[in-house]
C-alpha cells in the first residue's frame, strides 16, 4: 500500500494533461469515428507512457534500468522507418490510379496542394532541422502528422467553404472514362519510381514502397498478397504505429512551447495545403469556358490524407447537390497528392542536407 501511494506521488500535472489528450483522441476515434485504427492506439498509448514510472517506457530488471517495450518497438519500427515503409506498401495496394491515368491533369492539383509544406518550412527551418537531427520534438511532428490526417473532416470543410462560393461548389464535372490498359497500369508505378529516384532520391524509399504495393495490386498474379497488404498488413502496422508513436508523447517532451509551436505549424501546413489546391483550381477556372469549369473543391484533395480527403470533398459535393458525383475526380487528385507529398518531403531533405 505504501508503494501504491508512493507511486501516486510521482504523478505530475503534466502527465494528467497527457491523459486528457489521450482521452480526447480515444473519444474522437470511438464517438466521432475519426480513423479509429490510428487514433485509438495513439490515445491509449499516450495514457500508457504517462503513468508514473511506466513500465512501457523503462523497466527495472535486477536493479538495472532497461528500455521498455514501446521504446523497443520505436527503435525497431520507426527510428529505421520500417513501419511507415510497410504501411506504404498497404496504402499502395489500396490505391487505384485509374482515375488519375484517365485524366492526367489531375496530377497538377496534387502538386499545387503541397504549397503548405514549403510555406511552413520557410517559417520553421530551424525547428525542422532540429527534428531531422532526432531531437525530442520528433513526437510532436509525428503526432501532428498522423492526427491531422485523421482530423480531415474537421479541418478541411471550413477552409473550403471560406474560399469558395455556393455557385462554385455546385459546379458539375462529368467524368469521361477511357480504357486504361493493364500494361499502362503496370508501367505506371515502375516509371514513377524511376523518375522520383532521379528527381528526389531522398523520397525514393517511400515512393518505391508505395508503388510496389500498387504493382502488387495491378499485376494480376498476386491477388491474395494484394488483399493481405490492403487489410491485414495495413491494419496491423497502423495498430503498432499508433501505439509506438505514443512513446514520444511523454509529458516532459510533449508539453513545451516548442512542441506547441510545431503542432501549430502542422495545422498551418494543413490549412495552406488545402487552400493551395482550391485556389489553383479557381485560378485555372479564369481561363476556362463556362462548360469546362472545374469544381474548385477537388483541389483540396491534393493533400496526402488518402482516402479521407477524397471522401470528405465527395460528401461535401453531394451535400450541395445530390446529383453531383465527383468521386472519381476526388480520388484522382487524392492519389496524386499522396505521391506529390512524399516527393515534396524528399526535396525538403535535399535542401536541408
């Protein structure tokens, strides 16, 4: 009993705040159904690592302090980029590039939506470098990146509505489907990997694993492996990723001014990514005839949140006009944004190092 009260006395108010943050993430996962596969383990992990003398962080074995299981998982799965790479295989297996191959100009919106990454970088070069050098701010970056992906339904709609008129949101874009050959589908991931390897070598690992996952999907001879990558592999890695990220959500590292600034800059990047895609679509509309106008909402799908962003914008279009089916255009822009964001990150690393 004395040991129990002794451990309670080790609880700090900062750890209690992290419990609250973990509880909010769990609430969003369960009550609001916001990417529960990611936010639920992340929220639970935030509570787990902020228990006083948490054995998940450190263990005392025979009087010797050793790292806990979550630190072991972090070193094995995130420090060496194994978990993100494996997850990209699963994401690649989920992606259907046919809408993009049907209308290649949609790739332009994926590139335009990366404006926020470079804008935010210009505000935070020093912080970015500190994190690249594995400082304690890494947790904030990871939490911002993954949580904002899940919070797309909250962040994107207000930005889109603020930048568009009712008339623009009602614009219909007929989808003219053309036959995309199997050979084209197979060559696309191979060519994209080769081009990215030349243009942005730093990004080729992530792009390569993403495209390899897609190659598994389209080759036609690995259907069972493709299904495993899409479901079992993706779900399992997402589970481990969410729990493992939490090891960098310890109160002493997370509740600092620098961390809050990084979280704020992450939100800025997310907003500017969304705004960049929408504004580029509006700019292009100035030069298009009335019958070929773009619905500027599709530009917001250029962020790397796949498939959440495409789903959000599609639902917004349906809400405005139940007969306005923009799903294929949204997906086309969204998958291009997935590739463009990885390349943008690689280009930033090339600038830094």
